[in-house]
C-alpha cells in the first residue's frame, strides 16, 4: 500500500512539474516563423512603447507608417517621457521621393536616401538575427510556452538573453517573458518584459524594461502621413555652403 501511495505521489509531482515548465516546440517555431515573415513587410502601421526603469524611469512612444509597395515611403515619430517631462516630437524621421527628412525637437534637416544606403527602387529590410539558427537551437531560447487561441506566452532563457544583451557578462537577467498574438503567420501584437541587474566595477543596479507594439494593416494599403513643410527642411549641402561662405568672408575680411 505504501509503495502504491509513493508511486501515486511521485506521478502527481512529475505531472505538476511538467505543467509548470511545459514547452511546445511547434508553438515556439511558429513564433520565429511569424517573426521572420513580419519583418518582410511591404506595408504596415506600428504603435509601440519602450519603458526603462533603472535609477531613473523614462519611456519612448513610437508610431510608424510604412508603404513600399511602389516607391518607398516611411514616417517614424518618437515621443519621450522622463519623469514629469513629456516631449511628443522628440524625433520625427521621414523618407519620401528618395529623400530623408529629420525633425529633432524643431531642428529640421533633409538629405538624400542614398546617404543612408537606400538607392533606386531598393526596399527597406530588417535583419533577422535568428536566420542561422537550427530549429533545435531556436527552441532552446524559451524554457516554457503556453497558448490560448492566437495568443502565445513564452518564458525566455535568462542566460541566453543575458549573453545577447552583454557578452562581457555584466548583465544578469532574472526574469524574461514574451507575449505575442499571431495571426496568418504575422505577429499582430507583442510585449517583451525583462528584469535583472547591471554590474559595473563594485556597483550594481537593478533594471527592468518592456517593449510592446501593435502591428496593423500588414501589407494593406497604408497611407503614410507627411507634414506639409518638408520642402522647408534645410539641406546639409546648404549648411556646408553657408559655412564655406562664412569662412571665405572671414578670410576676405582678414586680408
């Protein structure tokens, strides 16, 4: 009787442990496949937020519109929150008609897209750092997974993430979790939360950060919104010319 009871308790314990750390490799691979597919967008809208909490807390809000079905068009707007301070137009960046435009807190400049490596009919592409990994290696990035319909939850291997964040070993990740909504092999929503400790010399500081985003209108007809005054943005060439003229003028005055 005792042996039967022991076997029963052992069985219950094993089932309980398996339930706490269960992992579905198919769900994990589906996430990485959707991640790769999502990066290959011809058009999309993104609303995201990054929050960081160390000694100080701040957050960065992001909205982006991309349409490169024909000519490349892009609008990225970043807002910054730090304490009680908020800067909605912290940094705005646009690509239109082969030119780039930057508005950094009211300082507006323009240049040509080839100066950032975009030429002709070339499209924007995002690098996938997981392409060279085997399926077995990809499944090792997560220690557990669960699924409810289109919603997936993953616990991330803290050691692997710490190595990815800092190869010098000064970062210790204590917890890392990822939630994602996947539909039609596309990530529609995700949230990554990480907490740990940063070690530097004899000091250490706890940190936490989260990255969340919603992706809408994937490969649909996205209208990219541009400000009306792009033509008024100053060019780097004109700035160089102005500096050159000033230099020549100073030389003339000196002579």
